[in-house]
């Protein structure tokens, strides 16, 4: 809990380097990996525009059989969006939602919130056609302002 709280505080203070250092310490501490710690670190990655770190954390979650929630996925996709890596944002979004054991309701919520971040990634990457396709796929789920 203390690692997660410290990472969350670092994220709020835009201290993503410290948050990621804490995550590495957490991983080497021998404590069991948990989704809350990964989510806190992922949010710090989003603040720091560290898309590759965010995707590594997503992979770490997968390796430890931890399901990302809507907040975690939105942070991962948002980190890609912040760096205008729209292809990576879409890969992360659809790989996780298509191959996870998240319930149908959970997947809908996950896609709904993370699709906004994916639309933003497409917009920042000047891939308007992809943003429009996401809007159509989500049945209007992403807010129009995100695209």
C-alpha cells in the first residue's frame, strides 16, 4: 500500500521519474505485484508521456495475470496519446480488451473510457480517419471533443 500511495503522490506532483523508480523498487521487493501499483505507475507514465514504459507495465500486468481496469487502460492509452503514438495506443487498447477475461460490461466500460484517449492519440497523430473509425466502432461512445 505504501508503494502505491507514494507513486500516486508522485503522479499528482508530476514526479514520474520518482514514481517509476518506486515501481522498480516495488518489483524487486518480493511483494506480490498488484493492479493498484501498476495503475499508479501507469498514471505517472501518462503524465510523463512515457508510452513505452506504460506499455511495459501493461505487459507486466499481463505476465502477473492482473486485469487492467478502465483507469489503468486509459492511462496506458493516454501515455501513447500524449506522445502522438496512435498506432501503439490502438494496439494496447484492442490487444487487452480482445484477449482478456474482463466481463462484457467491464469491456464496454473499458473501451468507452479508453476510446476517448485513443481518439485523442489519433487526433494528435493526425490520423483523423482512424479517429472517425473509432467513433463509429464505439457507437458514439467517445466524446466528440476527444476526436
